[in-house]
C-alpha cells in the first residue's frame, strides 16, 4: 500500500512539473494575442491621444457684472375713500389697465350734495343782506351828518364790510362742500394696473378704511438690485461716459426677460453687507417683469474690441500659471503659457500666448503633455463646421444643423453671450425678432430639410 501511494505521488509531481513547463511556454503567446494591444496602448508613446479642439478667434467681448434684484412698480398707490358713505358702484375690473382720471367707484353723494346746496343758499342770503346794507349806506351818505348822526353812518359802513366778509366765508364753505361732493366719485390718481379689490359694492366705507384697490405702474417698471462695493468704481466710470445697459434674466440666467437702463446708484454702501443698491428701469412692454419678482441682473459696463477669444475649458491652471495646449503641425500639441484679461463660463480673453486661428485643446487633458501626438475628433465651437468624414463625397449635402450654426454664429455672440451651449437654441428663439436675415433664412432652410427627411422638427 505504501509503495502504491509513493508511485501516485511521483506521478502527480511529474504532471505538475509538465503543466508548469507548458504554461510557461504558451503564456507569452496568449498575452500577446489577448493583452498585447492594450499594453501597447497604455505604454506606447506613439499612440495619438483623442482630444476635442476649437479655434481661437477675434471678436468683440462684452464685459458684464452680475447681480440679483427685485422688480418694483415705478409708482404704486392704494386708492382710499376720502369721505364716508355707501358704495353705489364699482367701475373697474380686477387686473384692468386704467388711465389717470378713470372713475373707479362712486359713493352715495346725497348728504354731500345737500351740504353744498345749503352753503350756496347761505351765500345767496348773505348777498341779499349785503345789497340792502349798501343801499342804506348810500341813503345815509346822501343825507349827510346834519340829518343822520355820524355814528349811524359809521355803523352802516361796518355792516357792509361784515357782509362782504361773510360772503367770502360762504365761498370757502361752498368750495369745501363741493370738494367733499367730488370725493364721492373716486378716480384713478395714476395710470397702471389694478389689483384685487378690497371692498365690494354696497358696503359702507369710511375715510380711515384700508382702501378700495391698489394701482401699480408696471409699464415701465423698476428693478432694485445690489452689487459688491468692489465693483462700484467700474459702474461709476461706465455711467459717467454713457448710458449703461442692463438686462433682466430669468432664473436660468440665460433667458433675457427685458432690456433697460441704469437710472441711479444709491448714495451709500451698506456697511453690514458690503453692497451698494442700484435701480434700473425697463419698458416691460410684454409684462415679463412683475412687482415683487426676483430676477437676475446683468450690467454691460464695457466691450473689449477685437480681442482673441478661446473657450473657457481650454484654459488650464498649473504651478506656473494659466496655460493652453496648441495643436501644431503633425498633430502634436505644445504647452503655451497665456495671460488672461477676463473670462466667463463659456469664453476667455487672452492677451498673450494665443493668436487668432490657433487651435486649442478643449477636452481630453488626462494624458496630454507637451509634444504629445493627438487625434482631433471634432470642433467644439458653435460656429465652426466639422470637416467631412473620411470617404465623404466632395459634393455631399451639408448637415443643416452645421449650416444654421455657421449662419447664426454672429447672432449667438451678439444676443447670447455667456449662454451654455445646450441653451443657445432657446436663447435664439427668445430673441427671434432680432436675428439677422442670414440666420433666419438658414433656420427656415434647416426646418424644411428636416421635414423633407421625415425627421423630428425641434
């Protein structure tokens, strides 16, 4: 039995040694067949790195300051009754646009009409008495002091003066009574939009009541907003030289609700928050702004003329400052240090290091280094057109989306600066009335092309 176990153990050892030798011989071939390309891709220095690139261009770059504000009616008033009485009629609809002087409500005028009639009658009585006193004075004066005592004449003179003063008092009483009577007809003190009425027809109102309705002037409308005190000097310089344009933006910070002008800068900085209040006025022709509404505000304080602009993702930061990767000849990249003038979420202005027409890498930096070979897959800028794919015919029809992007490139820079790429289409739709003829024609052509291809029209 022991000998049998020894023979089995010997056979197992020989088999194990044979399997090890076979695995050692075949392993390099298996690795080369299965994992060789992957290792070559990881360690090979001649493999091109796939990147996205965009072309630097020369453009006019607007300089904006951003703030948050609240829309406020330029004028607002609570219409209150000025006399007591029962409301006979309400002459407006809630939410109605009214003009200055329009009748809003009527209060029962009976009591105030009676008071006016009483004052008019009192004046008539005093006028008769004055005429009688004047005739007596005239008779006494003709008779002279030999017949009528001088004292009697002086008394009559005083009586005439007394009635004259009484008539003046009657005139004041009539004016007062007429004013109260006029107050029974409640009119709009200014033009604007009525709110929800505070009292209904038939109710008894008093001069001390809360009011009948509030009227707010929403065309035009004001927006109060704040900026950090560090930006005050820039705004003051811009306001001193020209009219400062202000845009009210929706919550997405891309859709322009209305365009207006800066009206006033507050006369002191809030020391608690370090901000300064400002007020802009907007025409609000389409009622996109409403009193009490929170809006984002964008102020145009300057425009940099003919500067070199690159996409913001192209700008990288390292120990030695900001830099970009330029795509040069033989599809190799070169690291270039750049000096930034300004940048926003989508674009950056560079003063040195990049010239117009240079291609800069915008994505794919993980394996990049100075001198690395790259494979530029597609352009990234909205206005650029991709190169034709390999094998495409020279006369092939262009993609309608690329045609529209090229035709509308200037409109994007003018109307939608700083807007995310995914939101450019919505921004152009919002500003459709201001698009150039070329952009409109390209958009119409693109829609027609998509319809003819039975594709979804977006």
